[in-house]
C-alpha cells in the first residue's frame, strides 16, 4: 500500500482528539471503576466493509494508557464481514473505557471511507480508470481521509492547492486567450508541477491541449460527450471525469475510456461504518 | 440561539484548514490570475436546508484575504430553498478562488448537520422530547458540530467525558451492588456533575433510581419497553432514549413520553449539503 | 481519590515550566559540575502538611534527565510532619540541580493548597458540608490546583464557565421576572447542565426556587440568615454558602446546615509549603 | 518603569487563560443575558495597594469582546486606597460577565505582588539595598510576576538558569578547590555572564572572592555575620542577603550594608489583592 | 512573480524570530531610550544585489510596534546598487531599535539568496535552461528561501519529499529490474505526481526512459556526457543537470542543452548581503 | 564543552524540519523501496573540518524511524580530515532515505560554523582574545548556531536583547549626557545584567567608562586606534573589537590586546561543510 500515515501525525491528531474528549479526565470511569480493574474487549464488525485506521485506533488506546494492548487480526485494506472480530484490546479498564469513543470515532469514519471507495473501485474493475479523491475532505483530517481512500483501493488526487495546478472554469473565465495564458502559466511553474485543466464543453478541448497540459478534466459531461472527449484527446493528455459521480453510474463512465474518475462523495459525505467494542 | 462559536476558536480552526489546503500557496491562482483581478460570487443553495457556519465561511474568506467582503442574506438557523442565494462575496479574485474550497467544506458539512437535525426536530414537534447529539463527532470539530446541531433546533448532550457522568453497560458490568456503587460515586463527584446511567432492561431501573441519578437512559428499548420505562421512572429522573434512532422511528419514540432522544447519526454520518459558489 | 491529573497535561505543563526556567541551558551546572558527577537528595518537609504534586515533581526530574530516579515515600493526599522525608532523588548531579527549582515550585504550591484545604475540611468534620474550590485559580494551572484541592479532601466546583450555570447578582440584575427568565434559560440548556443561582437576600429565594434550580448559593449571608435560608430552601435545592469564608468561621457556617461551602482562598492566595531538597 | 510586558506575550497568556475558563462558551451569560444587553462596571479597590496588570486586565476584556472599552484611571505602579475606582469597563454585558473572572484573577495576583513588594521597598528606604525577586515564581507566569515586582518598586534577579550563574551550596559541595573551579568556570562562560556565588559561612568568602565573582550571596546569615561579611567583602563584589527575609527583618538586613536583598515570598506565596468589579 | 509568501506564514515565523531575539524584552532600549522618543532610519545597500524579503522586514517592524511605518522604494526582485536606499522606517525609537536585527537577519539572507540566484540566471541567459533550487535549505525557512530563489529569477524544484518523486542512486541500487520497478511505482502514484530519476552514467538512461519518467537527472556528468545524454534523451523527458554546479561552469552546462540546472549552493551556503539600517 | 543543546529543543526543531521536508510522506521511498528493505550508510567527510550536530543528526534518524541505529565515531568539537568516516547508520532503508537530507542539512551547516570558528580561534591562539558570535544568526536556529560556535572553540556573546545590555551608536545618539544616561540606566537594571557600550571613536571612551560599564566595544577601529583604545581603557572594562573582522585580520586585532573579538560572519554567512552519506 502506498505511503503510510506518519506516526508523528497520528500521535499529534489522536492526542488532540483525546484532549477534546476528556479535557479534565473521565469522571465516570475514575469515579466508578477501581484503578486496578482490568478489562478485555473485541472490536467487532456489525456490517461488512474494508478496514482503515488500525494504527489510529491503537494510538487512541496506547496514548490513553500505555498498558493497553491492542492486537489487530486484520490489516488496513482488508475486507471483513459482519460479525468478524477485527481486534482485541486488553488492559486497565479505566483506560479502555476512556479511549473507546475516540478510537471508534476514527476507525469507523476511516473504514466508512475505505468501504465506499472499495465499492467504486469494484465497479470499475476491468477498465483502465482509477478512482481518486478530491479536496472535499474534513478540515484537519485530510491526511487520514486520503489514506482511507488508498486503503479502499482508490488513488489520491493532488494533496492541496500547492502541489499541482487545477485550472477550473472560474479561472478560465478570467483569461483572454486560454492557450496563451496556460502556456505562460506553465513557463512560471516548477518543472515538477502537474497541470490539469477543467473543461465544460467539447469545443474547449483543443485550446487547452494546445497549451500542453498533463491532464484534462471533463466536468459534468454526458456519457456521449465523455466518449467523444476521450477520442478527441487521443492520448495527448490524461482524461479525468468529474462531477456528481454516483456509484450506479461509475461503471459506464469508466467504460467511456477515461483514465481518472474523481469522486467527491468518498470524503464529503462519510457514513461511519458500524463497528463496535464488545466488552468480555 | 444558545452559545455561539467563539471567535478565537473559529480563527484557530479555519487557519489550520487553510494551511492544510494551501501549505505553500495556491499555484493555480497565482500563476494564472492577475494579482489585480477582482471577482464576485454567490453562495447558492442547490437543495433546501438549514444554514450553519456562516461565520466560519466568512473567516475562510477574510483570513485568506482581508479585502474579501462577504454578506450573508440569511443567518445561521434559517431555512432556505434550492436556488436561494445565501451570501455574496466580492473582492480579489485570487483570494476568492483560494478560499472557496475551505469555506465550502465547512459550511456544507455544518449545514448538512443542521438540516438533518431539523428533520428530527420537526418529527418530534408537539411532544416534550428534545433531540440531542452524542460524542460521535468528527475529531477536532466537536465545537463546530455541536453548534450545527443547535442551529438545527437540537440540543447538546454533555460535551465530553469530563463534564458529566454517563455510566454505561460496560461500567455497570464491573460493579457489584449497582445502587451502592452509584451512591458512592455521587459522593465523590462535584455537586455540579450531572449523573446519567444507561440501562438495557426494565428490571435494571429500580436499582439505578435508588441511587438518585439525574437521567436514566433506556438503550435500545422496544417502543413497548420505552413506554413501560417512562411509566416506571415516573418523573424520578429524566428519561433518555438512545440506540439507532432512525428518522422514521423518532416520532413514536418521542410519543412514548421520553424527555431526551440522542441521535448519533446527527454527526457520525454527515452528508454535506449541496451548496455552491457561483462566480458572476 | 477522584480523577487524577492526566499524564499528557502534566508533561505539557512541566515542559513549559522547564523551558521557562532554562531557555538555553543551566549555565551554572554545566560550567561547574562535571557531566559524570552523580548526586542524591531528599525531599524533606520543613513544616507539617498534606502532599500534592508527587507526579509533577517526578516529571520535572525525569523530563530534565531520564536517568534521574525519584522514589516517593508517601502518596498525594498523605499527611506528613516537619522533618519527614517525602522522597529521594538519585542520578546525574547536573540534571538534579537543573530540575530542583521547577520541581519544588510545583510541589510546594500544590501541597500548600492541599494543606490549607485539609484545614478547612477538618474544621467541618462531622457536618454534612463539603469544602469546594472556585474559579479563582492561577491562570494556566487550574487542573493542577483543583487536583490539589482534592488531595486535601476538598471537592471541586464547576470547572469553567462552560460546564455549569452560575447565575450571579450581576446576571440577575439584568433580568425582569427572575423566575421566568431562569425557566427560559433552563429550557435552552443541555439537560446535563447543573443550574446554580446566587442570592444576596432571603427574600430572593422563592423566586429562584420557583424556577427549579439545582443549587442556590447564599452569598455573604450572616449566620442567622444562613440558617434561615437553609430552612426556607428545605431540601428543594442544594445550598451553598459563599463569600469570604475564613477558616475560623467555617465550622459555624457548616453547622448552619449548608451542603457546600466554597472558599476562594484555597487557590487565590496560595502560600507555598516549606519543602526543601537536601543534597546528601 | 523598566521593561514592559510584551504585547505578544500578554495576548498569548490571556488567550490561554480565557480558553481555560470558557473552553466552549459561557453558558450562563449566553443563556440568560440578551446578546444586545450592555453593561458598565467599575474596578474598585477594596483595600489599599499598588496596581499591576492594567494591560492584562484590558486584554482579558478586549480579547473576549473587542467592543468592550476599558479606561484605567491609574497606571501600573500607582498606589491607591480602599474605595478608589481603578478603572471603568463599558460594553456588551455578555462579554463583560464572561471576562470578569479572568481579568480579576490576573490583576488581583499581580497587584498582590506589587503591593507586597512595595512594603519591602518602603522598609529599606534610605539604605542602598534593593529588593529583588527569585526564581520561586508560578510556573508559566514568570514574566508577569517579575513585572509586578518592578511595579512595586523592586528589581529583578536573573530571569532563569540560562542568563546568569548562581553557584549554590549544592554546587560548591561538589568542587574540590573552590577558587580554581570558579576561575575555570568563568573562563568557559560568555563574557556577559554575571557570576554570583552563595556562601553559608564567613570563612568561605575569601576563596570565592579570589576567583573574581560579581556578586557574593550571604545565605541565612545572622545580622552580625551579615555586617561582618559586608566589611570583609569591602566592595570587591556586590553583596546579596538571602534566606527567609521577613518584612519585619528587612530594614535591619538593609542596614547591614548589603546591596541586594532577595525575597522569595514576593512571588512564592502570593495573596490576591482584594479588587472587585462593581456593575452599575 | 510566482506565488507570494503567505501572510500567515510570514507572521508566524517573524513572531518566532522576535521572541527568540527578545524573550523578555529589549533591556537596552527600554532602560536607555525614552518611551516617547521617535526615530527615522534608512535601509541602505552597502553592496549591489537583488532584493528579497521586503514584507518580512515590514513584518519584523510592525509586529514589534504597530506604530512603525516602513516604506520600501523598491520591490522584491528589483536590482539595486551599493548606496541605494531601499526603504525608510519611521516611528517609535524603542521599537525600531528592537526590531532592527531581526528585520536585517531576514532581508540580508533572503537578498543574499536572490542575488546569488540572479548571477546564475544571468549566466545562462539565452539558453533554454532554468536555474532551480534543491532541498538543501535551512531547516524551518524553506518557504522563505524558495521565495528568495524566485525573486532572483530562479525556479523551484519539488517542495518536499511528499509532492514529487526523485529516485536517486541509492534508491535504484535497491531495485532489480529498474524499468519494471519504476513502472510499478508509477502505477501506485497519484496521476499528478511528477517522476524524476537520477542516473550516474549514460548507459542507465534507456532503462529509465523505458519506464516513462517525466524528468531524468544527469548527476555529476562531464560536459561531454551531458551533451551525449541530452542527445540520447531526445525530448523523451526533461533533462536536469545536477552536482556541484559552480557559477563559472553553469553557462557551459546550459549550453549542453539541458532543461533544468539544480544548484544546491543557492541555499546551502548563504552569504548575507550587506544591507544596513542607518539612523538619521 | 560548555552547555549542551537541550534534548527537548533538539526534538522540537528536528520534528519541525522533518515535517517541513515530508509533510505527507516520502512518496519515492514508499513507492519504490520495499518496507522490509534494510540499508547501511556512512557519514563521510568530503573535506576537513570540525564536527557539530552529531545529536541532531541522530535525532533526524531516530525520529523518522526508531529502528535506525546511528553510531558516531567522533564527538562534537572533534577535528576530522577529508575521507574520515564520522558515523554509521543502519536500519530500515525507507527511513534512512527519508531522513538523509534533513540530517545532512543540520550537520553540514553546524559543522560549517564550527569549522569556520575553529579557523578564527586558531588565528588568535597565543593571545588573550576570545572569538565570540553575534545576534546575526539564522531565525529559529540561534541555539543550534551558538552551540556550533562553541564546538569550534569560540564563545557566545549575549543570547538576546533580553539578557545583557549593548548600547550602540544609535542608542547613544539619542542621549544628552552619555555618562549620566548610562548611570541612570544601570540603576534601573538587574544587578546581574552585563552592560556593554559601543563607541566609534577614541574620544568617546572616557564618558562611557565614567558610567561604570562592564565591556566597551570598539567598533570598526583601525589597528592603531584599537591599540590606543586598549591602552586608554587600561583594564577598567573588558574591550571588545567588532566590525567586519576578516579571518586574515583577526590575528593582528587580537594582538592589539583586546579581550573579545565578535565575528558576525561566523553565523550570518554559513557555508555548509561537505559531508555526505554513502550507502553501502
């Protein structure tokens, strides 16, 4: 699997989440549960899915109490069925109860993203299209959500506004001669900067290609237009399809011959996967 | 509306989000759009909903470029229809293009939460039940998501593990004499700490009430059991219903006479509301 | 003992204090003491008291030099006499000399608070009143000072403005119909929010109780009025006495039958307990 | 007055204190006080003293609500009597009520330090001795507390372990030939580093002076020994008296001819001055 | 000029530098210069060069004292001669004296980088080669130093290890079939990730090109080999020359026909340009 | 060696540098190098010099991957020749490749400073002058650069504007009676604050000495004037020479009898020493 979460970033974000959830302690566990009580629990899938966030869950436990021991039976990216035991946790009961919600909040959301991504990826199997994410991520959690997309078999688009160009309709609308403007832009950029340009109509394609772009995005195209666009580009650039890509439609979009399909829904509307912590 | 977002917290989180989305600038706008270009845009609803996050959207714009002027036509908590113009933005084109995605990421998610909350609230109208959120919030955004719940007419549950007791099944399972343990716990707590205890069965209620709790939570009860539970409690504590509360079922749960209905789905599975920024 | 200091918070605050006290090293120890020199010291009580801050003292040593070994002979909350050895420290001499002042600054102040609290608690022994702290804490150290109050046998009041209501004279002065306003407020609050209201005169009690508050605070009442107030409230709410509670007066205030006595002096005017580090 | 508090540091610390005191809002004011309500209040001295912390109090107000206007009638360092109005605050009632406690916590403590310092300074008036603080400050607030000492007419000792040498008994006990060791140390130090050495007995003075130190500290000396020490040093170094300097004894210590008297009590045992905010 | 420094980042770094240089005030100015004294100064070039860092210098002044007014006569990227007045500063004397060193430290280093870059750029004028920087930047100042390179007319290479691939000799040495490994890598990467591969010998070129890379770097090639390499690549990828590129050699390297010349010396060995602040 | 780098500060700065260089992972190593691959490398000197930054290099490796093992053959402050192996690194190949650049960036710069300092120190050997640094350091790295100066046998000047007085020409120009002003200043300062005053001409010396300063700085004096100045001061204060001190001139400046020679070039124009990491 490509590029892991950095341990430093996991620690930073999990510490923040733990502090948010228990700014001055867990009054219930501390007032009700003896300090020496121990507990064991199992992380159980209540529905099928794809795992993402194992090390984040581990961090939530270990940063709450270093004596908690977590053992994952499966790895990030693995598929599981309802009823599967994904991990076990053993150790001080107070810590386990304190860390439970934060651990679940991460692994449920990340696995929700991985699971939805895997559905999109399965739908385009056998085509040359890849499923990619967008910048419609939760503020503060982009690294985690992009990782979850990779766990589901998807790919990442550019990380941010800084590391690649994406010229959209609103940019183009401000330009006079599009070809000249894009060429001038390229001359100002680092030679490592990928240039992608969005078009809304077939008749915009030639002017963009004439500037020598790396990827052309066909935004909200009909299937017929997508196919025509792919033919017109004819390998002169990568072709990305974008715009309200529903799961039911993604197979036919891929069949149109595009290289990349970006899906905002992977991250902008996350449904937490139903995973639970069952105490033994 | 109860308790606003603190301006300091909004600034802190929006700055973090802007840095995440443009760690070393917006190469597209800076390479393609003249520094002196100006633009105007309208924040338009593409579906009906309830607004939340106006000041966060404003902060995303103003912290990107202090020359951007945002005017909201409606306030947080207001309902709108598809096609309504919610706000206008005017100012430097570069800044507007740079801030667009971060601003939308916040207001779409927060309005998604407010809109879903408002549906739950409408469903229980005329009963004495209130809809409340849970701790199943996005790590790092709890303040924002709880505020969005309030914008939708809902109420907040405890903020964190620190400010109220919620003794759950896993806690109770570790105790011997539940009544005695809960009494002993209360004697250790601040007199300002609310004590809520979760029960899974009707026959657990008396032992809990005997300890003098403030709220009793009936977890995953059938409607019949909820009604029986409310009768049994008979005003000796507040009654909260919890556990997989679907929108279709919430009216009958409320009709069972409970005081509080907690709904994890308000925040654990957010669908971003479809709001767009249309450039003029 | 209820709710410990979080290890993460202790580490954060102690690191800050160490950096404040040695922003670019300890020039004396490094220029004068050989790197390989070792030392042993004893933390000795020069007056009697109650210990608080053992783990903070340990953190000051260990975060300065992980090779320093601290062994406490007594635990937080324990009483000791002048001359008692509370702990021993062994390890690199430079680190011990560098950490000494920061370690003492914490444990002396926290033990000062615990010791004063214990005096108040002893004074009300045999009554049903509990001694609680206030928000008159040192900026940045509230968690530590509230913990010290618990070490002394006291209880905590609300942690902050966020987690419970305390309506004071200045709030009430802005209201018209106090009962109606308090009722309206309660309807807006989370069901977990404790509501306490301060009154200055006996004739204010009924209007407040009519709104259904959890605690009524009798501020700066004479003993006679306190007794009258307790009788008037008659169990309809908890009763808190507040306002310049001197140690000499606290027993008779408790004897008036109040449930809670809040003492700002526990934290607003801390006298550091005289503890010293004697090198062997 | 020498060296002000840096505005950046004041803002940083006050923001921290405000966040500590209202992590997710002031539920009382927001639920009870109309957003548009305005209020005026006066900061009134309930006892005589010396002011310190005016700008910190202002920051607490302005950082809570920029619409709050604070006008101080006196400046830091000024003496006032019980009953004097030190400042007025006008603006939004919610903000004023929210900021009140944090503002008072700072100004009461800082004025407490300034007032106590002024008593020590007055006691040594007419002598050549100056009153200085120590490193026995509250963790995190050293800059504020040293400033308060200056407001009271005192002087600061070294700021930290980094900016000057103070060789104490525990250091000297590890050395063989004290004179040689101190000379070797000086040869390793920056030429700007002040060297102060503590002695416990008169017979240690010559060995220390032979090394060429800047200040010699006579620790816990009797008055007779202090006088003898001053005579023996005879201007070859500054002389500092230290060790449990009670207010009643400071005049005779000063009369012994020392240059510097360090008083840990100025900051290690702060009594908050009684200042109150009276709403009009 | 491409991509400016973000104002938020400038503020963050300059505040850090000011705190580093005056952690508890500027004792000289505060003890010696009256608070009301005003001063004027001119930023004067003592040698010819290219300006970079104007807004950083402004920030150093304004964040020290908002009353300081800085007016730059030239903009970043402009050339100037020895003796030219680059800017004037007017305002409170204390603030000006306090901020002087930090402001100079930034603008001298950044202008040093811009000036050296401009020499390299001038040396390759008339060729199709561009001068680019490397990751050999000062820890913590990469954004500033890359901006300075752009001010001098240079271009930036990838920003970090995250935003583009650079497979070096040490990577290749771990691979078996280089072509297959590089192809497999590309299949795992985002479609926006630029792939650059370093080769040490001419006979490695074909295997790399066969994998379809974007840029091939010829590391430490002789001029003859560079020319041979450019011919061999024949437009199938961009060609970068790298490795100890001295200013005297850069023209002939460019003449070899490469597209990109990376120069570590632009940032790894910065000579501060001699700019001074002359008080009037 | 005097005062080490604090481990906490090293960790903080190295973490920052690692995050700057790999904000979301090292795409090359992760996409190209198997997770289980191991590697060994040697840190080799490509030119002679003095080592500084060993523990910083170690931190770069260990904070990237705790499984990396670094063994240094020499210690900070040691001289080495071209070809010498300074250290070995063994462990996971990915981590080693990821950390390489950051580790080198630190150790090359710090050793560059130490090496240049050692040249200056050697040049004044046999005189009583010491070589000291200035505040012309890289923003954010002052602690590291001052440490490197010490590794090269140099000494540090004051750390910052806060810990010693340096009254320069611009300060003096604002004063009327210099002697009186300096005396008044000293009366306001802590008794531990070193006072240094800069003069531009011989005729300024007496007025400054009359105020009782600790060090007098002769700025940009000719050799003849330096000698005259030293004679005139005649031991009444330390004498510092300053101003464009070139390596070729430093011996004769030292021979003039000054105590301290400050050299801005030690840190304002750092040439990275040529150290490389050779993979085995």
